[in-house]
């Protein structure tokens, strides 16, 4: 088998596994919340198109595995309001088990359970990795000194290990970042290890403007990493912390795109996910699990965006219903859903365009024309 064919098979399988896990967990959140709140679930589908496998359980839920692994859905009994449902559907309703006649809180719990399940998955995967493999961290060693930086002027060199800054012990590279950022334009003592001896350097930090705040700049880059093994309790705490950090980074990146501080070339769709899935799978199971955890956080956040059709859009409708103390008019709801669908289609087309550009399709076409 040729290496190219092997890479293609690996990419397809990895993509199906990654997306299948993410979608299954997301929809499982909706399913379990619906069962908890007494709503009948008519269908649970992973993938679209014709069924590879399908069966009906004793509760009347039809489970289906579709051949196109680009999403999934949970169909709740009586999901539409009575006035909008078809006559056949209304005649087959099970009283007390329909979604639309449940209290507002129950409907919000069912809708919000999908993104919550994605966050729980991320916490669980990060915790397992930290407990059994270890939490990676960057050692406080200088891999590179930026020319003409504060570090260069103070005499720091590649290979130096930073022991303390301003009399604070340094364990990880992020400890350096935390201290430096809060001391713009300051003179601070830095104790380093160079070879077999320790020495102290006095460093005059630089500064830069970052989001309206002046922060300190040292001018070094870290490189080497190590693994810190954690107890189960520590691993769970670290799993929460890592999920929170990934969420913050994702929200910050989205905000920077919205305000124009960052380009949209990093916005990717299914093709980019498929490509990355294959590349990460090639690096091993640990990297693939970590990749799934990060994507799970992203999927949870995206679904919480206040865009109709997404879970966040429905939660926004429910918030309006709670404030107004009456249901949203069907016409307004329909208009919002159509607008949300148009936004999603536009984003999908744009992300796919980015994917094709990233994969080099347009350069290949230009080369053929040339």
C-alpha cells in the first residue's frame, strides 16, 4: 500500500472517529436531559444520509448511524408548537411527554445539555491524560533570545535555566511569563543556571501595549517540555483548569476576529478538521485524545453562540420568553431561525473556502492554468 493511500485512509478514519465522538457526546447530552425531564425521544442519529445501522429500543427511540459523518441530531417528541405541527404528528402525541408543553426551565436544560456534555467530555479527557500520562509543561529554560531585547541586553543566553525572578522561585516557563507581564519597564534580579554555576543578572524589562494595558517584555522563548504526573484529584482540577483555559483562548480568538485584530484565515471547517485529524492521529493516541478534548470545547462554545438554529439561539429565545413572560410569536421565531440558518450557511461556505485555500486547491488550479 502506498504512503499516500495509507495517509488518506488514516485521515478518513481519524476524522470519522473524532467527529463521531464529538457529535455522539453532544447529542447524548440532549438525549439524557430529555429523558430526565420526561420528554420522549423519537430518534437519535449520528451522521446523515442512509443508515449503516438502525434499531429501535424499548422506549421507542430509533437509533441510526448514517454514512455521512458530518453531524447528528436528537428528535424530541412534540418539538414543534401545537399550532405548527402537522395533523398526523398532533394526533400521535403522547400527553405529558412532548417538548413544547414542558416548563421553560426544562426546555432550557434540554437545549443547554448538549454544549455542557462537550465541556464535560473535555474535562474528562484532559483529566485522564493528566492522571495517566502527565500534564505537559514548558521547562524554565531559554531556547531562544530575541535580538536587542531586554534579555539580550542583560546577557541571557540560549541554554540558561531561570531559577528565580525577583526572589520568586521559577518552576515552569509560564511562571516567568506571569511575573514579567506584571512588571513593565522594571529592573528585576534574575538568577540563572549556566552550566554548573549560578549567577544573578539585573534585567531592565521592556514593555508593550496589550489590550489597553502596559505589560512587561523579556524577550526569550521556551522550548523543552516535561510531564508532571498528577494524583486523580489533581488531574480533575487540572482538567477543569485546562478546559477553562482553552475556552478563554477560543473566545479571545473569536473576539479578535470580530473586531479585526486577527485575520479569519484560521477559521476552518470540516476539511480542515479532517486534515488535522489525520495529522494528529499520525502522532499517536495521546495527541488524538488531546485534539478531541480541544475540539469538544470549541464545539460546546460554538453551539452556545446566540445564533438561532444553534443551541445558544434557542436559549436566547427562552431568555426572552422568561423576560416577556409569554412565548415568542411563531412568526418572529420563524424569522429568527431563517436568519440564523442563513448566517450558518454563510459561515460554512466561508470556512470551506478557507479550507480549500489552506489545502492549496486554488494554487493548484492557478498552476494548471499557468
